[in-house]
C-alpha cells in the first residue's frame, strides 16, 4: 500500500525499523520514511519565497508552524495514540499548505 507514496513520520527512525520488519516479512522493500518536518517545510515553501532575508524566512516559518500546531491541538487535543497523532500531523501540514494561512 505504501509503494509510490511518500511516508512521513514524527519519529522516522523508529517507524522505519518497524516498516522494514513488516516489509521484509512480506518480501517487499521498505520505502523511505521522511521526517514530518520535511513535508511541513515543503508546504510553506511558496509562502516563504515572498521573503528575501533568511531571518525573515525563519521568523515567518516559526510563526506559521506555531500557529498551525496550535490550531491542530485545538481541533484534536488527544495525542500519543496512532490515529490521533496522524490526524494531528496532517492537520499541521494541511494548515501550512493552505494558501490563506
């Protein structure tokens, strides 16, 4: 199910080990697991291009990330359960990807 898809995780090394075990048992090669911050950075890329100074980009990125995390926490406050964590990470990405955020 993961072939031709990008997998992101908030604990990529941990998840990669489990995914490799599962895939090995299925006779498949495990896809790479990227840090979720990679997806978040890509989601903000267009917005950050509006800034010329590296400091302005960094300040804006941190501000956006803080707001997105706060919004996600408000909408799904329960963490440390697989589905809740996945929804939380997606909500942050979704907010950062929004053109009006």
